[in-house]
C-alpha cells in the first residue's frame, strides 16, 4: 500500500458503507485497509455485499481495536464514517484521539448527522440525545463541496442526501438574489435512503407502486438545510419541506419553488445557474427536466430552472447513496488530501436502473 492512502470505513454493513466500498475500489489513490462492523466482526465483507465479491473476495470486517491500530500505524489515513447518528461521534472521536497520540495524520469525512451542527445543543435539540463528542465539533465543517472551495477544518461533515439536493437547488436562488427567502421544497427519495433495516415505510411490498409524504413541514433535515443554506449564501431563509417516499431504490428528485425577487425569464435564470456552477465538475445545468435514472449510481447532479414571471422553480436530481452520501464524501476526501476532487468519481450513471 506504499503508493496508496489507506481508507477505513466505519458502519460497515449499511448501504452507504457498501457504496463507499464500491467507490474506493475504483479510486486510483485510495486503498481499502479495513471496514468496521460491530455486528459482524470477522465475517466476510462479501457476505454483506455480494455485489462487491469481485472487489473484496477475502476481506473480512474488522473490530474497533484493529481499526485503531491501523490508524496509529499508517502515516496518513482517510477515515469515512457511515455509522448511525448517535454512534458515529464517539467512534470518530476515539479514533482521531488515538491517531493524534500516535502522531499520525487522519482526515475524516463523517456522513452521519453527528457533526453537521455548529454546537452540541443544536444537535441535541433535533435528535433528542446527548452528543457523543461535543468538543470535536470545532474540527468539522458541514457543506456540500460546490458551496465551499476549501474546508477551514481538517475534517468534514457531509450534509444528508435530501439536504444535498435541496442546497444545490436553493443556494443559487438565495445568493444571487433571484428569489424571496421563503422557499417551498418537495422531495422524493428512494428506499435506500431509509437504511438497510426494513420498516413499514421502506419494506418493498408497502413501497412498491406507491408514493406518499412523511414528516411534512417537520422533517429533521429542515434545520440542517436552513443552517447550511445560510452559511453558503449569507441569507437566513425559511424552508418549507415536504419529503416523499418513492417506489424506487436509488435517487432523489427535489423541486424548490419560491416567489421571484424581480421578474426574470427562464432562459436568464438558467444562465445564472449555469454560471453559478461554472467550474463544478459534477453539476450539470440544462433546460431538460432532470431524471433520476440519468444520475443513479453516479456523483453527478442534474439541475433545471423555470420561471413564469412571478415564481421560480428549480428541479434537482441526484443519487442519494452517491452524490448525497458516499460520493460526496469521497469528493471531500479528495480535497482534504490535496487531490483533484474528481478522482475515482467521473463514472457516468448506469442508466436504465
């Protein structure tokens, strides 16, 4: 592994962890060193992820002691946490503290919600339990890569998948002054966004051929969207968010609507969005309505904008597991390690999924 940076993944049996493993296998500079699973230590990774058998035919899940030893041995490591919220913070804090004592350099991208808020109190108000490592918050910055060129901290908290899509659609509206700061967001997500453990809302017979809302105007990601949008745009906006469960496995489609601040044509608004995301390799702005199938399995986001003289609507499609989670995390890690942000992420969508 002398020519590669070792990558460690926490929360090893979940869908996001599986997507991280897939992306790391194709990455030219990362090499998977270990995957933590509290529930399946010593079990083959391919048992949990049969589709990754060709990539990891012999690899087994590690325990926390093995992970800690690896981080303390390698001069530089990439740590990805896909552990659940409420669990990730304490794990990450323990491992970063051990690496600091050992004198090794570790960059972490946390995909859970644990470090997305600037204070433990803000986190606890939403998740209703104590934060696992409140002193570590200062070491993390939360933003989508396209809205912050350089992270001012050594570690990053990646926004959630719904938040990623909503922010990509809404931040240009606010920062460019195209709309009033009252936004209405409707989002549809695939079933993988709810995690691997089946529930009444994610079980396939319940979800197949159906579409329904949940957590209307009370979803826990709304404060996260509001805070990240304010940090990226400088505008304190009101977000009215209604999420929906869709009958597909991967992907998110978001529509953001708002009153126009001043009359602007669809063509002009589309030009403004394209100019805003100029130089962002994973953002594609066009006059075509975004489709989930055109981004599923990729790190790309497709956006389109229309106006009618009074209101503006922005549509955004992303893959929830990739751009909304594992892909965005790898994009951030590329930056933290000083590499081109597109490394290992340029593969197009699979199509016809």
